[in-house]
C-alpha cells in the first residue's frame, strides 16, 4: 500500500533537515503506530506525505499503491486515497461545516469518477455519520473548526475521514485533547473503517489510544528516522520508560 | 513556493484574462468635440432637446464646478485628470432618430448586450426583470415598458422623463444630491447624459425588478449617468444596476449621481453589480469610478437598502448614503468590495440619523488581493433629535497574499445621548494552512479559495435579488479566479 524508502526532507526556507532516511512499509489493512519525542518529525512525515508546501524532499521515494506519491499535487494525493487527520485542524471562519464537507466529498467523488451527491443525499449521509461519532448536528451549521473545542475538532476530522473513505489515513495525535469517552467514540469511528484493506498510520504519545485501536506494528521515530520497530508490546514499554533512550541517541 | 505567494502571482494575471466584458463594439458614433466648457454643456443639453430650466441648472452646476477642487482626502492616488481631454457626449449614430422598437435598433448594439448576458429582445429577456440599457451617453432600449405602465410605474431614460414628466423630474432632481454637493456631483450635474428615472406611485408594489445596464464603449469618453428614483407612500421597488467597459490602456472617467427618495412606509432596494474594467496587472487602464449615491428616507418608517458588489474599476470613490429623516426610517448598506492587482478602492457609507427611532445597519466585506489597496470609510451620525436611534456596523476585511492593504476608517458622531452605535471590525487572511487543509480534503486551490471567499461574503450575497445573486457569486469567483494553484 505505502512504501517509504530512505526519505529525507527539509524545511524549505531554513534548509533544515527533519526527516533523515526514513523507511516504512505499510500493507493493506495494517495499522501502524508511530511514537516518539516531540520534535522528532512525526507531523512532518504526515505533511510530507500529504504534500504540504514548505517542505522539500531531498532524497528517497514514496510509493502509494504503486504510484509515485511525491509526483502528485496535494488534492491528487487526496483523490487517490490519502487522508491526513491534522494535529491542529485549521479554522475557516464563515465557511459552514456542512458546505465544506459537501464540497470536499463531491470534489473527491468527481475525481474518483463517482457522481456528485445531491444536497439532500449528502445531508442524510453527513447526519448519519455525524450521529455515529456523537457529533451534535448543530456543529454542522457552524464555521469549519471555528470555536470548536479540542475534542470537537478531532471528531470533525474523523467525520471527514468517514465521508472521504480514504485507502490510507494518517492520524496525527488525534487522541490529544480527548477525554476518555471521546477517545472511545473516535476510536470506534476509526475501527469502523477498518475493513481489512484500509491502512492507518497512527501518530500518538499514548498507549491508551492503542488500547482502542490495536496496532499491528509500533515504531519509534526519533531525529527523523525510525529507530526501532516492534509489535504492540513496544508501545507498553515506551509508556513505561518514555523516550529517554532515543532522545539521547538523537 | 508558499501557496499564497503563488496566489498573488496568479492573481496578477487574471483580470486581463478573465475580464470577459472587455470587447469593443464597432459602431459609428456621434460625438461632440473633446473638452469641457460652457459651450459643451450647451451642446449636450441641445442634443437632448432639454428645456431651458435644465440648461440653466447645468450651467449653474458647471460654473460652481470650475470653482471647486477635486477632493484629496480619500486613500487613493492617480495622476492628475485632465478634464479637457475627455469627450462628454458620445452616442451611436443609429440611435439619433430614436428607434421606436427593438427592430429598429442597430443589431450590433443588441448583440453587445447579448454578449454581456443582458438580452434585450422579447423572447430571451430575463424573466421578471425590466432593463434600461445605456450605451455611452444614451439609452438603447427599455424593456417591459408596457407592463410597467399598466402598474403605473414610470421607468425610462432620464432624458425621456425630462420630456414626458418634466414636473416630476424638476420637483425631485438635485434635491438629494445638490449640484454643489461635491466636486464630482457638480461635474455630473453639468454634463450628465443618460441614466434611469423611476417613479413608483402611492401604494404600488413594482411588479418586477428594474435594472439599468451601463456600458462605456467609446474611447476617451466619460460616462456621467444620473439616476433618480422616487418611491411614493407605501410603494416598493427593487432596482439593480450593472456596469462594464472594454479593456483600454487609457483611464476612463465615470462620475455618476444616484438620488433616491422614499416617502412614508415606502421601500427602495438598490443593488449594484459593478464590474467596470479594472485595468491590467500593471495598473494600466481601467475606470476611475467617482460616484455619489444618496437616499433620503423622507417618510415615516421608510426604508432603503444599498447592496453593492464592487469588483471592477481602477480607482473607486464611492459612499452610498442614507439620510434617515422620517421617524422610524431604516437604512441598510451591504457591501462586497474586491480589489486585485493595482486596484484602489476607498468606499463605505454614511448613515445620517435625523429622525426618532431611526435604524441603520452596515455590513461591509472587503477582499484585497495582489498589490491592491482598500479602505472602508464610513460615517454614522446621530443628530440631536435622533432619539432612540440605533446603528450596527460590521466591517470585515480579508487579505489574500501579503502585498495588499486593507484599512478601516469609521467616523462616529453622536449628538443624542439615547442613540446607540455599535461597531465591529475584523481583519483576516486566507492562509496557506487553510488552502492546504482544503486541498488535503480533495479541493483544488481555486475551489478552495472560492469556498473561503464565498463563506466570507455570503451574508451580503444573500441580500441581492435572487436573479442576480448567482451572477454576483460567479463574479466574485471570477475576480479571484486563477489566483491559486
Ligand atoms: N514549517 C516549519 N518551519 C520550521 N520548522 C518546522 C516546521 N515544521 C516543523 N518544523 C520543525 O521540525 C521539527 C519536527 O517537527 P514535527 O514534525 O512537528 O515534530 P513532531 O510532530 O514529531 O513533534 C521540529 O524541530 C519543528 O520545530
Ligand atoms: Mg506533531
């Protein structure tokens, strides 16, 4: 599904290297967790995969379903099935959530050769998916992420994922800012999308998320590289010991 | 390259590529000589076969104008205008002997309006909208005349009204905007050519939208239209003006005056979609748009709303105002102004509260892109007798890129302690993060920008008559189209 080889990336303006030879293979249906100290480059990885401006890939390659991902525009990457749940979802004042979601959904459907959904059909769909995530329908009438609580923002991210039906999703600290109940609801939302084909890359600091979303593999990202990989037990170990070992190494 | 930098680059190119109204119509023109003096004023008046009183009125305005100075307080700059370097009257020759019906109108002119999306012939007309089409200094045609006559509504070119309803024109002309109100109003009073006249009699709800479409075509010609709308007791009318001009390297002058008079319990809804040629990406050419628009709510509980979508012109100087005289009268101003490339706009409104319990509401949405500069300038004035008067002002600016400017200059004068004025202002920017977020969700950059901008302006778009809201929304998108990617 996703094959990252020797990925080097830097901040364009500062020519500061952040990712320094990162390798990762993700197969269909797998859930991979990435943990690691602050500033290690976890969000940068998500941003580079999604194609955000301001980063330059200086070496390495990323193939997604056999396609050179780095050659695609941001929206094309979304169209072929890549989704990024933002660590800090962006506010767009004045743009109604429902309108935003409909535009996202229909643009993506059109790009995938599917017909647009009518206003009515979309409304039904959005309401149903929102209800699954215990999202208050009033939230759909508010401006995109404006004045949302931390938890509301993260739930809205999962709602977008549910509507866009990606093949592969990066969840960047989707658990931070969530209370226990919200964490459970969001996790259920993610698990509902686990169909044996769809893959996830879950960036988190906490084991507790991984209690709900069971990973197949856990990796430690430190100083721009995957420095250690293992099974779910690795997350438990990290929870106990922290990242001291890796911070020193970095 | 950061997305917004890219945005700015693209924005620079667009006005030229997307100004689809920039074509020229090749017809034989009848002009009077270039320049401005008393003889020119007399010639214009003679061309229009005007009565003596109107000529005298023009001459008086002209004399006063020569003693006035161009205003310099607006935050716009442009080279000194040589008023002698313009033509003040230009009309297609074919219209000289007043075509009686559309069949007699030069097909080239009809075709012009068709290309502009304003079909004048019977079958293709905009349903429910009567149109007066003004081409340079004269009116080409007015549609639905018959239907309006049946309702008792007078809607005709102002020059025709001078001949057919002199008593009404003389009674109201210049009573809202006196000839000497300001430099450009004086100029307009001296040389105005055409424009629309509307009179809605007592108790009549105008059965359709009225609309005037202004087209500047001739080279080096100023357009000075004059619009006068009177809505008698308990009457209602909704009026819309649209404007375009060909792309030309030299600047063209447009100085209009619009006067609205609203009697007891009457209402005028006045909407503008202004899309004069804005000049190219280097600021060459474009229209100088110096406009005086004012409404007098003379009657009790009368109401006026100005709604404007301003995307064109190189320089805009425009403050549609409401004088709220009648007790309980209401004024509204809803504005979307978009400046791009090197456009400059100094625009806003004046709400003068005279009567008791008068109310006003101002919603202004300014979008600046490219290297453009935009100022909202607004006055809210509560006079001593404006007991219990209320104003609410919301003034929002949206910046695209970081080389444009947005300024807000509110003037508030309150001389009645029971009057309340509320002012809110925000400035925001379309950020790279917003564009990235939208694109990650599958939108291309143009779609993303349109979504963000539409979200910003929708409160005002909703105020436009249905027939034009869609067109205006498209215009908003076109004005910023290609600005990302
Ligand atoms: N746009 C940016 N400009 C400058 N520095 C950045 C930018 N994005 C990330 N960085 C830097 O890159 C490093 C990695 O950041 P990030 O990927 O956000 O880490 P993590 O998500 O693992 O906490 C940090 O030192 C951070 O300051
Ligand atoms: Mg991070």
